[in-house]
C-alpha cells in the first residue's frame, strides 16, 4: 500500500522504558544482596559462638571427691546418676570418668597396691563385697576395677574409666595383688574425681553448629562475590536487561518512514535541458534521540516530482532508484531515455 507524505501513522502501543524504575529495581536488588550478606555473616558468628559454647560445655567436667573412711578402710563416694546415651557395652558413647588418688599415709607393708572400683549401684551403704568380686573378675560392663602400684606418701595415682549411663559408687582401697583390703585406721588418702556426662550430647550438637557455620560462611562468600560484581557494574537484574535490550533495539531502528523532504535541487530547465544526473543526495539525519518513535507500516514504491518535471523513483525501503523517470499522459511512468 502506497502512502503519501501527508499521511499520519498512529503510534502503536509499546513497552515504556523507565530508566528511573530500572535503577530502583537494581538498587533494591543490591540492597537485598547486602542485607543477605550481612545476615550470612551474622549467622557465621552466631553458629561459631554456639559451637564454642557447646564444645566448652562438652569438655567441662563435673568434679567430685572422696575422703578416707576409718570404718570401711577405704575412700567411698556415691557419685549419683551418670547420664549419657543409653547404649550398653564398651563403645564411643561411654562417659569418661577419671580418679586422681593422692596417697597421704599408705600401709607400712611392701607391695601395697591401689585398687579403684566403679560399681553400678544405687547406694554405697550396702555390702558391695559380691560386686567388688565381680569387678575384679572383669565380668560385664557394669562393674569396673583397676589396680596400680601405690606411690609413696605424697604421690598421686591416676585411674581412667569409661562407663555406661547409670548410678555408680566409687571405692578406692589399699590392696594386695589378690585384691584384699590392706587399709587400717592409720592409713589415709584423698580422691578427686571428674566425669564428662555431656561429652556426647553437647559434642554432637556443637559439631552440627560448626557444620552450619561452614554453610553460612559459604553462603556469605557467594553473597559477597555477587555484591562486589554488582558494585563493579558487571551484573544487572533481569528487569534491567530486558528494558535495556528494548531500548537498544528501538534506538538502533531510528526514525521510520520516508525522508521528510525531497531533493534540494533538480534540473534548472524543462525536458530539453536534460534529466538530472542522479537522484537527490540522501538527507543526513542528526543523531537519533532517545525518544521512543513508533514504527510505521512498510510502504510501497512511489515517485517524487522535481521542479523541472522529472520524477525520481523511491523504492519500498526508502532508497532512490538511480534512473530518472518521466510521466506519460495516462499517468504511467517510464525511465527517461536521451
């Protein structure tokens, strides 16, 4: 369909590029990234702090002590319930218990030993003879016995046990190689004990907090890289990319339609003076502005009359044919031939 210069093309609906909104969207994304980075860093410190508290709680011992009793000729102490994971047998979940025995006045005999018992019972007041025998025989994981050479007066002996959760009674005696009690009213010792019942619970929870802090650190690193990239201008939001592409396409297209005016000069006389040497020079357009210009529908070929009666043929793409045309009486056009 041909269009004349006077016809007006109605602008079509199009995406409006709002640069201010684009900047707001990008700023919001950047602020969101910064906020996520701050939260991730705080999570790292928080989980590390929780892990440190739990590990400290796991490594903090619960102390107890026992003094020498002239009536039983031994140092006894009911330590109460030792809690932990209720998994029977010798395994990694056992609760560590240590005894530090300070020898004050050992029996005046040769070959004196220190025997330490850890008997599973609800009280130390009953007769535990049968349980001490079971402990010396090493039957089961409920009654424990350990023997060491007694140091001289002022020396210290260390005992280490691993027990299941239960109530326990600690007994330390001066004994011979058969386990017979050699203590008397003149003997004396002091027992200091420690146990770590929170080692498994707090240790596992502390390990979980440490793993969470590692994940938080990885997340903080990712957010930090994204924020640095955005601050350097190397990253854009999806909205800004779409709007930028639309803006670039429309600016590259430039103004549409035919040139606003024809050639500025033509033949100076009638047909006898000869046709123009060529089509008019292309109009040099100024640098396209950023205003949105609606695209017009494509137009067909048309002829543009010059001042001296000749015609130039304008093709559909807006360019000029290199031939010069004349118009016949019937309205048709033909190329001028000299």
